[in-house]
C-alpha cells in the first residue's frame, strides 16, 4: 500500500477541480494510459471510489510535481475561522458588559438578560435549523425556500467574502478560485457552500457565548452586581418562580444553588419609581441576596447558548465533511477518471488496438467515455424531431453503445403533465441510460431548461443525463452539427453547473 500524505478533504476537492480543468486540455489517449497505470496500482481499492479517487489525485500531484491551490484554500479557511473566533469573543464580551451594566441604582433586569442570552439565542438557533433544511424537503413546505434564502443572507458565515480581502494574496487567490468554481458548478458545490457557511456561523456563535460567559464572570468577580426582575405585566411571584424552575430543568436537580427560590424572586421584584424601589426587600438585611441570581443566569447562558451551539457546530462540521466527500465524487470529470481506472483494472490485453475495432462505424464513437456503455437506454425526443425513428435509434445506439429500449416524446406540443409522466417513468427505471435528443439549430429554451432541472431534482446526482444535438440535410439524413450551434448549446448547459449532464454531439466521418 502506497504511503500518501494526510490532506484535508477541502484541499483535495479544490485540487481535483483544478486538475480536471487541466486534463480537459490533454490528449485523451495520454489520459487513458496514465489512468490505466494508476488503476492497476490501486486495484486493491476497487469498489471504494472515494478512496480510489483520492489516491489517484495524490499520485498525479506527486508525479507531476505540481503545486495546486488546495492547501492555500485550507489555510485561508483557518485564518477566516480565527478571525470569526476573535470577533465572536469580542462581541460576546461587549454584549455582556452592556447587558450586565449596573450603576449602583437600578439592578440588572433578569428578564433582559434572559431575553438576550436565552430567547434571542434560541431564535437564532431556529434560524440556523431552517437554513440547514435539505432542498428536497423545501418543496413540500410552502414559503420556506425564500425564507431559507433570506436567513442565509443574515448568517455570520457570510462574512467570508469581505474577510478574504484581508488575507495574504496566495490564500486569497486560492479561496476566490474555490468560490468561483462553486458558482460555475453550483449543483455539485451548493451543499459544500451551505454547510461551510453554517459551520462558520456556529464558530462565531460559540465564540460569542464564550465571550459572554467571560464578561459575566469578570463582572461578578470584580464588582457587586445586583439583580432584580421587573415587568408591566400582571405577573405574580409564584408564576415567575414556576417559569424560572422550568428554565432551570437541565441543572436544577444537581445544582440547587443555581435555581432562584421563591423568597429570592419575591425579594427582587423592583419598580423604577424614585430611582428604583424593592418593596419586598429591606436595604440592609436583603442587600446581599440581590446578587444571588448570577449562578442561574450563567447556567442559562451555558445550557441555552453555549452547549446548543457546540452541538450545532459538531453537526455542521460533520455535514460539511459529508458534503465535501460527495462533491469530490461528483466533480465534473471525476467519473471519467474512475471509469478509466476501473476499465484498466478489469481489461484484458488485446492483440489489436481498441481503435481498430471502431473503424467500420459510420460515426465517431464516444461510448468508451461513458460509464453506462452497454446499458439499456431510454431515448427522449425533444420538441418533435422529424426524422425516421428507426434511423435515429440506430445512430444513437451505435454512437452511445446503449440498447435503446424505449423512445418517449417530450416538450414541444407535449403537455406539462406528459413531461412529468416521462420524468416519473425515468425515475422508476434505475439502471437505464437517459439520452435526450434535441434540435441543434434551436437554442436551449426555458421550457427545456425547466425540464432538465425537474429531471435532475427527481433523479438526484447519481444518474447521468446525456444531451445529443442533431442536424439534418435536405433529405432528412443525420449530419454533423454546425459548430456555432454546438457552442450555444455547450455554453448554456455548462452554465447549469450539472456535473452529470453530458453533452455529446454526433460527428460523422463523412463530414
């Protein structure tokens, strides 16, 4: 087993996306032979695509002696995390100094402390939970998608963009490059971005609570705080005691000193008349008890602020790691690397080169690039392609090397309900290859893009969908497509950011 460096998942994801961009300019035959050799070395990892792809990346980086941006992106993230930690502690400290401010006249209002450090924190935690909801669940909850978008804008994790401007140039460029690829391939990297923002938000929140606790401890230790509670509502002391007891349920059975008694609650209700009065307390004998609230308030910050945020941070870090691994496997070009490696592992030696066996075909075959070669195929003809069905099937079967088992029309004169039935049928057939044939001279319109989006949402990220633009001559025979039309289709489909959307025009040798 090869010895490999211990690298971050984020560094691997950034470097893999860069390597896929570089490989796009390399001769396919060179890539094939390179990955054949690596695939044989990694045969012990067959059936473990994530490990196989990571080891492939490490070996390619080492053999090419290249320095990618992955490690710099990780260092940039660490610096941003440290800045958010510092800002969180600072904001928490300042907030505590403000909320617990006591000038010797009116006591610190317990209700204000609970509202800010318990109520408001729970509200923010609920907002984080809404942002964390999976996208497929939002389809069933009306109004939650715009709410999620709005709340994500308010997240402290959004401070990434302004903070990266102050990073060293090499770290800034690496992180900006990673964010740029996220925008291009947003379908793949959207979950990574979401959980990164949530993770950084929880880092800030944990730091805020630590700063608030430090500020509160400082004031308790160096000053004589006095607490009381005051409200205009008709709220009796026994009702307020019941509420405080419910709030203290996490610690009341093992830390009785942090639960305010009924006598304490009765003695510390105050009114702001005449610079503040405590009608149920005497100035001398009860002065000492005015500071006994501090244990209850500190425990409230710990149990309703710090601990939930630590749990949320742990969850966000775990989901961020899962999102990185999933995005790593679905990076555009990654599946082709796995196909070349695994093909090399199971391939036996041939007397004649593989290219010779394709010379009798009338079109240039690209089937060996596709992981579903040899599978059953479902052919979708979009917007009424006027060509003999048998001819179209034969050409597609020969080009893509799939067995067309069913042809379905969609788009054009077909209703939305018919298109939806096509999507449902494709979802039910798990192993089938999906090929959509479109008219190359017609640009990709909104109805086709909506169909692709609905199809991807229903299928998930695992299935490959192939779009094949076709052209005809005057005799309605298939011919090679105009390069200008292909550029329009290619650019539009690439802008969708779908790594499992293959674009494969037909190219005839006779042309």
